[in-house]
């Protein structure tokens, strides 16, 4: 599929209330008239219709819009997707790759916001603030020190020691807590943090368990009856990772029995599609559970950083072909064009394709002013800067021949 996308023709669709900063940056680049902004997610069929109706090249989403294979197979003009959040599990990454659609996210932009919330939840849980707050709102004066503790001297354990776990661990250490972590990958400890060799060791050791793992098959129901049994009696659980990581029924039983003294949950196996939909969970009956509506990274600062970070990646990809920060394409930071014609050829990584590309260019007496190539195990990503001054061949002819190469996924010129 070939595409010619000068700035004046670029169509942008932004969903789910992405930040004002993102809108401003994209409007400045492409014009407000070329940007459609919808505050909620769209269903699969409505998303397909909107992408086709507008011939959208840039799609911006957050966590609620599911970009399925069906969507990607039916969006021939789509060039790039920006996930204005940390995760990309709402996008079929393999289907995006096979359709030549580059996907970006902002994996580090809300790290501080989530880390701060972990510390806030730790203090709230150990002081029983959730139950006391509910009582006070109901006119009940529950002044008591029972089950109320300082966090100083307590042990907090991070399951997953990535950017959030590290930063929250540094804060916890500064507050006088003992910091422990378990990760399936070898991680350099920061400060006084102590690495546990097994998950069981961490669960046996710590007073508070904070989860920071991705949504993958290996982490589904990581916290279940068996692992809860390994936790200290009267310990606390924080899940600001993914809803699939905790078996809610098992946690319900543990809270009812008192095995777990309290929990803080920001993510759930099933979440409302919008603010208008009712939230239903077995957790709502527990006064000692701090419930928040998936707002771990929802601060003004984080959303601003995400908006700036992702929108700039989208613009660079569309205008230069750069894939720096992409989750599904070979990574290349490509310089701006110098006035030449730029062609992006995305193809399956099989032998002989670059030879065919260069043969087509050379036989038409076209001068190559720059060539950039990067591959991964399945994709070849090539960007060519060409000059047609000495060639009688038209650009559409070149594009057509490049598209005819077996193994080609997408060709576009810009």
C-alpha cells in the first residue's frame, strides 16, 4: 500500500481524552481541521468506520480502545498508533507489524506518579485510613490505634523491580522502610534494597507486597490462594500493575478471613468501559480495601509528559520515518529529509528484498542520496532518500514496482 502524506493531508484521530499538550502539538503540526478528538473509546466496528471515513494516518488512544487485528486489517491508510499510556496490550502488536503500522507508547512518563501513589497507599493501608474515612463519612467516630501502624521499620516487597519499583523503593527507603524485591530478570539493587531469590521468599518476608509486573500469561493470577498462603499473616497487598495479576476471589477470601489485613487496588480483571458504566467488584464490600479507578498514572504532570512524548514520536515517524521508541518495529532514529523524496519500504525480513529494491532504483537511473536499514527477526525497515533529476521515471511508477516485490508489507513516500 503506498501513501503520500504531506502535512496538509494528514488526518489524526485522538480518543479517550488524551492530554491537551498532545492535541496542541498535533494541531500545530497538522492543523486543527485535520484532527478529530473524541473523549471516549470506540467499539471495534465504530473505530473501523471512523478510520476509513477519515483515511486516518495517526491514531491516538489510551488504555480502553482495543485495536484488534480486524481494525488493523481494515485501516489501509493508518501509519502509526500512539498509546498515550505505559502499556500497549490493548493493541494487537503482531497484526500492527504485519500491516506496517508503527506503535509507540510512553513507558516511563508516569513512573513518578505511580511510585508516589504506592507510598501513599502504603501509609493509608497501615493506618487503616480507608475504613476510617468511610466511617467518618457515615457519622461514625472510629478513633482507635488498633491495626494502625507506622511504616518506619516495616518491610515492603516489590514484585517486579523496574522503573516504578525502583523509584518507589527509593522513597520507601528514605522513609525508613526495609526494601526487598523479586524479579525474574537480574536487576541491580538501588540503595539498601535486598534481592530475594524467589517470590516465596519475598512473600514470607515482607509486611507489604506491591505488584509491578506486566500483563503476560506468566503473571496471570500470580497472586492466588497458594501465593497468598505464603504471605505473612496480617500483611497488606498493593496492585497498581494489571488487573489480571490478582485472583480476586482468592483475595476476597483472604480479606474475609483476615489473612490479609488490607489491600489497595487500582486495576481490576474487569473494568468499566467509561465513567458512565457502574463499577462492580467483590472488593467493594471490604472497608479495608482502598479502591481507585485505574488512576495510577493519572496526574496532570504525567499526562502532560505522556502527551508531549508520544505526540513527538508520532510526528517524527510520519515525517521522517523514525521508529525510535517503537514497540514493534526495528529501532532507527532517522534524520530529517534534506529536500529529497523519501520512501519507506517495510517488508518481511527474508533474503533478497534489499537487492530487489536497489535493482529497481538503479535501473531507473535514480540517485540514492541516503539509505537507512534496520531489521529484527521478522521485519525489515528501509528508508530511502532519492533524487529523480536524472530519471524519466515518475514517482508512482517507482512506488508500484516497489510494492510488487514479494514480501512487501507497506510502501509510502513523504
